[in-house]
């Protein structure tokens, strides 16, 4: 059932919750990426009258949410905002978009797959990974402009990931 989105907030480790619903945004929320106590992004989709995705943003701790102008997009499954300016969303059928201006505009990028992408994670504004159905993994080193295949070694659906970067020090004696 589609209806107004529902977001609850806690400021005391879950002892009490406050409803932060926005009656102007309809559909299902799937994931949220909070960057601070005031700024957060969330993704989801609606199933009526057709399956469409959306991205919403708050800058006042969830008191109000704004649906971002993305045009018609498929259902979104994953989001990672590296900071308040740079971010990436992924979704059905290999759909992938990036922003470099805090979500004011989004650029559809070619992910290199038609598999559904479930999650995305960046270690900085350049390096990121995405994963999805059938063991699909893709990697970018240029902020999401281009993506290359990575071998996961499995064929099961990958539903989540968290990317970290490993630093190695080489000492010359």
C-alpha cells in the first residue's frame, strides 16, 4: 500500500521516538544516510501508479523532507553520500546516479551491468564499490563517472557492503 512516508527519530538512544512523517512524500523508504544531526538523505520508491524511485533530503533533522528533482527513475536500493555535496544512488536494472552538488542535480552514469544493484559505498569522493544480484560487484576510482567489474567469486545476490581503504606503509632502510 502506498501512503505518506513514515520516519521516526530518537535523540536518546531509542528510549523514546518522535514521528517525523511528511505527508507530501508518498511511497516506501528503503534506506537512509544521515550525515549529521540535521542533514540526511533517503531513497525509496512508489508502486502506484507505476514503480518509480525517489530521493529525499532533510536539512532540519527530519522535521521536513524535500523530494529531489531526479526525473523518472527506477526503484532505488542503495545510497551513499560521501559528504553533503557528493553522493551516489543505485537501483534496479543496474541504474546508478551521482551528485556533486548536494542532490540539486543528479547525473545518470553507466554502471556496466543490467543486474539490480543493491548497495553502494564510497571510501572517499573518488573510490567506491557497488554490489547486487548474481554476485555483481562494480568499482569506480573517479567518483562514479565510470565503473569496472570486480570479481566477487559468488553467484548469490549481494545485498550490502561497506567499503574501507587499506593503507600500507613501505619503509626503506
